[in-house]
C-alpha cells in the first residue's frame, strides 16, 4: 500500500479532522488546506481549518477561506498538517494545543521536512502541496469541481511564481490545465493575488527597497523590514509577500535575502537562490529549512545582529562553494 492509499484509508476510517498549516500562510498553504477541507466535507467528515495567523487579505477571495479560525475544537480524531517542514511551523502555541495523542498526517513538499507525522507524504519533486492534494482527490475518484480547482490552482500558481520558477514542471502545467478546465477564472485569480494591492503596501515597498545592500561583488543582496516601517505605512507583515523577488531580480545576484523584524524581537529570514547554491542548507544552520532555491528560518536575535551573522554565513558558504 503506497502512502496515498494509506492516507485515504485513514481519512475513510475517521470522522473528525483538524487541518493546519504554517504561520504567515501563503497561497499554497491556504490553497492546499482549503482544497483538502472541501474534499473531506464532501466525504461527510467534520473538519476544522485552524491556523495561528489569519488569512491575508489578498487570499480572502478563496472559496471556504471564511471558515478558517484560530480556535481548535476540544475533540478531534486526526491532525493534518500541510506545507510545514516541522510541527513548530504551525506556531508554538497552536502546536502545543493541537499536539494530539492521536495520529498526525504530514503532507509536504519541503526536502527538509523532519517527518513528524505518523503518516508522512513528502514529495520534494512536487511544485506545491496543492499538487499533492490534487493527486489525493484524483486517486480517490471524486471530481475536483470549480471551487476546489480555484484553491488548488492558486496554490500551484503562487508557489511557482506564476509558473516561472525552476520548480515549474510539466506535471504542474498539466494539472493547471485540468484545473482550468473545471471552469475557474484564471485572470480573476491572478488579479486578486497580484493586482489588488493597497497603496500602503507600495509605500512600504519603497521603504524596504531603500534598505538594499549588496556584497561579494553583487552576488549577495538583501533588504530589511522593521516594525517601525509597518507603523509608518499602516501595514503588516502580510504586506511583504514577494518583496524578496525584487532583490532576486538584480542581474548579478545569486543569493537574495529578506530580514523581517518580528514583534517578539526575533527575526525571520527568507532566502532565495538563482543558481544551484542550496539555501536550505544555510537555513538549516539556524533551525530552518525549505527548498534548494527557497528557504527560511527564524532567529532569536535582533534584526541588526541577525543580518550580521546570517550574511557572514552566506558569504562563507558561497565562497566555499566557489573554491570547490
């Protein structure tokens, strides 16, 4: 029995499920979560979608997004975690509340996933977790339908950067074609995600880009965002999604970084690579992980201190790779 059949058997044999995903959920996290929620609802199951953070405004157009809450039920049978490399990625408080003496189904596509579930479906070749949820539904035999298709297409579109990142595979395009055939509005989804930004976000972008720094002859570049910038522009962390792409677009850049000051005093770091340099290894040095070309971590240090130590680490790793 392969892992998909094993998971389908677990879903069939239980009735109450909680589905959760990582903090600061993105399009794939939400697309996969909501697509799976809808699938389980249609199987006649009781399902709760529970996240630490609210749905970002840009993704509130997604079908079923209004049912996501931060309050888990007192009783449930199975916890399903999607798009999270470790259980703590769903949030410290929520992971403690949800940590059941029950089974955990772990569905993910991060190569650094620590296989925390009783059932682990980890496919690092998948462009997005939404691709895996699509496979799950198809294996069951249920039709995808327009609403689920909108969720899953959004997940695949956003995690492939609009089908332009290196993880865009023939499989991703074939699945996207089948989802489009369900009658979704591709232009409307694109407009919601990429062309419905408030002016405050553009003002924040201006402040963030003004922090741009480079090193190693332009091979490494980074930007920062502080709590003060949010206060000045009336924005929040969710408004920074995709800011790192501006840094990555610089011609000479091989590694792009984005340092995000958190309210807790910690610093979140996002990494992107344009070549074969594996940023997930650098992120792992600091307790994080991800993919070869896209990774992240959170460090218990101020943004200034984090910037110093992480940039030094990236420089060292990049120079070592060059020497070899």
